[in-house]
C-alpha cells in the first residue's frame, strides 16, 4: 500500500532495491495499481500459514500425494485419543 503514495523517485528506488534494476514507466504504473488489484481479487486475499497452504494442496491433489481423498487433519483431541488407544493395545 505504501507504493500508492510514494513519489516517482522513491517508488523507483524501492522497486530497484527489490528487483535489482531501474523500473520502466509501465513497471511503475503496475506497481502503483498492485495494491488495489490485490484487494479486488475475487474471493479476497488468502493469507494463510505454510501448514494451511500445504493442507489445501493435499486436499486438491490427494491422488498424487497417495492419501485418501476425504482425509481429515488430526486435531489435538483426536491425536490424544489415538495415542491412548495405541498405548492400550
């Protein structure tokens, strides 16, 4: 969001620090619109942890991961129950 309010010189310096090269006019224009485009993403932004991202990938591609299609993640209570059952056995 900071890029929307920066002056041209400051924005060019910020982009150059990230990209390692001087941005052209189109890159500067795109950088200024980037925040608005992110906010207007259909379905909204999906900010999640690495764990949540990996879980979503597994749900999308269970066959490739060699796991059941409708698997459930273990919550702490399920985990404790499974450990207790294993100890009993």
